[in-house]
């Protein structure tokens, strides 16, 4: 461990005026776990480097407090080489906190500086060794926690910066599933990734699609039986916090013709989904119409592509009575119906509107004239149903 900067007094204490800490890893101030260090950036562009010796797989907390005046600090954690940035945290003047798991034994470095280089300010830095890390769930598919797709809720926590939790669940062929995070602690913003049976292929990823603020949700259909994986992380890698995850088997899809036929359904609860399979023609437009008998109901649809996971479009029927979508290449789609507040009764119809109307300037010469009208007439004759 390096010695203290020459300008610092060996008898300095947290209540004394702060010494002039070194501004490089080579002149880093050695920290004592649990002992606060008062620092000051007295000149613009000043940086303060600190070092501490870590033990592999221990959890460490580095916290900034005691900000005053214009002080808006940034806290960076560097690897043992002093140059590889591992974690950065900037809480916009509120005081930074890094929860970090040491990957190996060694001396690591902290750099404290002002977000605005021309500003000065004071701060207090404290680093604690929180002991061996106990991770609630594994970080890889090989260590994934098995959960059931019955709607039950599993509580989890991201304990340190960069932590991920991986879950696995069994799926049946042709069944559809909803996977979502919920019950998030304040400030938590989850990211959810759906991994295929190999535990590596990313089938879908979602950040803000959940039914709670900053929660995530993925709806998908399984093409074969087996295991799929769900990985939970946080949008800001340095953040930590609690959440819950739930997976629900939504059964198989119902067949629905795209001829305007009206179907009636009932969603037993707000967690219930109904899925419809619709055979489609690439390049055609389709109109979706839905109503609900629930007061203040918000019937919504999500149109999934032929792969049963890609979202082609979404619509909230409180915004407009119908929704029109042009399909590029899909020969079949899956329409997911939900009412996320109460559930309840609904109606749904899908109508094939044929190919979209061509542009006005059909020959592309920059002028709308009789030739365009002739081409348009030929188009409608060819597109007219027999």
C-alpha cells in the first residue's frame, strides 16, 4: 500500500482540515474501512485519489456524504491497474454510493472529482467492507433459479453494481407466457431479457414495458417445449435495490379470421391475457377494433409477429376506436388482448383492408397528371376482389 501524500499530516483526523490528497493513483491516499475522510476540492479541476485493499467476493460500499455549497461530486472506482474504470456514480449533488463486489484480491482506487470542473466543494468519503457477498440468485443460466409459470411472485434483489439475477422456467410448445418485474423498490429501474434454451440467445429485451413505473414485461410464445431463461438487471449498472418477478402461462392462441368477425371474451383478472392467431397477407393493411363493458376500461392489444416475440404494434383503445397496421412480411400474427386495470369483458375483430393505396405521383416524375390517374385505375382494377 502506498504511503500518504507528503503534504498530509500522519495525525490528520476527520475533524481536521483536509489534506491535499493526491490527484493520481500513484499518490492515492490509503483508506481505513469505516473511517470517514473529509475532502475538499479547493481549486478548479482538482481530483482526489484513494486506495483500499479488497478481498475477492467481498462486498464493499463507497459512499459520499457531507456535500456543501456548489459541490456536485462524481465517484469513480478503478481496477488494480488504476486506469480501468469499473464503476462510475453521479447522483447530481445528492451523494454517491457504490455497492461493489471485488472480483479478486488486490488494491483498488477511488477518484473523487467535481461534475463541473470549474466548481469547488467539500465532501466526506467512507468505504466499508461489508463482508463476503451472499447473492440471492445466480448470475448465469448455469446457476439460474427455477420458478414456476403459474403467476406466483418471487422477490429478488440486485445487491451490488453490475449484479444480474437469472431465472429459468419450463415452457410448453404453442403456449404463450408473460414475464414481468413488479413491486420495485423506490428508484429501481429494471431491464428484463428473455434468453432462449441455450441460455445465450437473446429473444427479447424490455426496459419500460411493465405495468408499474420502471418495471419490465415480455410477452412471447414458445415454439418448442423446454427451458427458457429470464435475466433481470438494472438500467443504471451502478444501482442496487429490490424487485419481484412473475411468470404466467397464458395458454394457447385462439384462431380468428381477418374478415371482421366479432368475437367476445372475458379476462378473469388484470393479469389475464387472451391471444388470437390471425393468418395474414404480407403487404396488406389490417384494422383492429375492440370494446370493453368495464367502466373506465382500457382494453389494449399487442400484435406479435410470426416469431411470436417481435412486437409489430401496440394500441390502447381509449385513444382511438380502431387501430390500423400494415404488415410487411408476416404471414401470421398473434394478437394479445389485455385490460391491465381490472380485467373484464371485451369484443375484438380484425379486418383485412387489402393493400394500402399507392402514392399520388405513381410514375415518380414529380408531377400529378393524367398518367398517374391511368395507373391508379389499373391498380384498383387489379386489386378489386372478384
